[in-house]
């Protein structure tokens, strides 16, 4: 389904990137893995199903196997990228880009593209919903519900370190702080 991407609207950009050799990492019969074009950490990938699924609201119980496959692929990609760093796998409650995509992101958040409070809070508050939580919701309720208004409030929250919860007033001070955290799996952070 990644063909015929003629729409120029920026929110459709992921569809074009699925075929971009600069960004495409790997693919199988069900998914395409790409590098996030504006990575917010040392390692930041997006996993997209080939099936046309616009967003979390479109998910049905018949998608459970696909979601489990996407999660497993995330673990595989993370393990190949870096065995030491801690990663999270999840979805933005209110995504800006069309076509369902799971983020695979290392928890160092060491990237020049991570610039503002919205970026930070979208990966470190409950605006970022773990893949396992999405799967659980779909198993339990047969659908995935997100409170968009509540999620958008998350983006406005004060800046806090995702490891020790210390508060910061500016992104540069927060970014200077987080480099001292050892966000490896063994550190348990
Ligand atoms: P969201 O829709 O909020 O889950 O996030 C979309 C993600 O896609 C962000 O992390 C962006 O950096 C990334 N992104 C935006 N445009 C592109 C693109 N054309 N190709 C690849 N990644 C993109
Ligand atoms: Zn801290």
C-alpha cells in the first residue's frame, strides 16, 4: 500500500518515507521500519503497518496479531541498534502524522532535533502510550480510546526529568541534566 503517494500534505509524509531508501531500514510482509526523519534520541525508528490503518481509533480486535508483530519488530530493531540502551515502544495519543506508526525510541533523548517542551512531553508523559498498553486496551475493550483533550494538556506540563523527576524551567538546562543519567537497561532507569 506504500505506493501512489501523491498527496503533498505534510501529514502524509510518512507514506512517502516508507519508500525512501535514505530512511527505510527494513520491511517484511506486514510492516515497514523507517528512521524518524527528525530523531528525538540517538535511536528513533517508526514502524508502520503496510495495511492502511489511519490511527489508533481505527484499530479493531482483528489487528491484535499485527500490533503484537509491530511490538516484536520494535524489540528486534532496538536490539540490533543498541543492546545497552533502554528503549520504549509506543504511540502518541494524538499523532500529528497520518498512518498508524509505533515509535521505537532510546531513552537518552540525546538529539539536536529535540528542541522544545512539546517534543519532550510527547515522549515522557502519558501522551506517549506504551505499545503493551494499546494491546491490553484492544484485548480488553475491543477498541482503543484516547482522551485527546487530556493528552494535549500533557504537552503543556512543566518540564521534568524522565529519570529522576527533577523540574526544569528551560530545555537547555534539562538537556544538560539528562546527559548524566545512565539510561541503560542494567541501570533500571
Ligand atoms: P507523531 O505523529 O506525533 O507520532 O510523530 C510523527 C513522527 O514522525 C515525529 O517523530 C517526526 O519527527 C516524524 N516525521 C515527520 N515527518 C516525517 C517524514 N517525512 N519521514 C519520517 N519521519 C517523519
Ligand atoms: Zn534526572
